[in-house]
């Protein structure tokens, strides 16, 4: 003879345990937290990659700084590039306005007489030479 009260108790306790587990899973929002954890892990990996890239740039910058400290020619070139500096009393800077400069007309190729070329009637003028700065 089969003991039905033991089976009923086992089924009832299994259903109760299952319901409690399901309720706990819903209450704790395990699925939402799992997705959030995955997003956070992706964000952490992106930040780690960015840190690696910044460390690489920092190492490259340190190498450039050492090169500037040890090479006076490179230091002078960097100073000219960044600060647009010149050597005092040994160099003169001329600023040319390229927008006012007119290109000279094209000369005919050697050995040709220029026959067949259209006449434009325009004459090119050479730009005025810049004045050196006044020196005291």
C-alpha cells in the first residue's frame, strides 16, 4: 500500500519551495541586475581600454619630453612651432599676405611661339616687397 500523505507532503513542500524561490527571484530582480552587471562590465572594459590608450600617449609624451631636453635643435624647432619665436637680433620675420599676391602669367613652353593661346588682356603685377621692420 502506498503512503499518500507522504507524497502529498512532498509535492506540497516542493511547490511551496518553488513559489518561494520564484518570489525571491522576482523580488530581487535577478534578471535586471544580471543585465545591469553585463553593461557595467562592458563599461569597465571600455574605461580600461581608454586608460591603456592614455598610458600609451603618456609614454610617448615622456619620450618626446626627453628628446626635447637632450636635443637643442629639436627644442628650438618645438619653440618655433608652438610659440612662433625667433632668435633675438639675428633673425627678421616677414609676414606676407598671400591673398594679395597675384600669380605671374604662365610662360609658353620652350620652342613654341605662343600662337593659338588666348589673349586675356590682363597684366600681372608683382607684389610689393615687404618692408623690413624699423631698427633703432
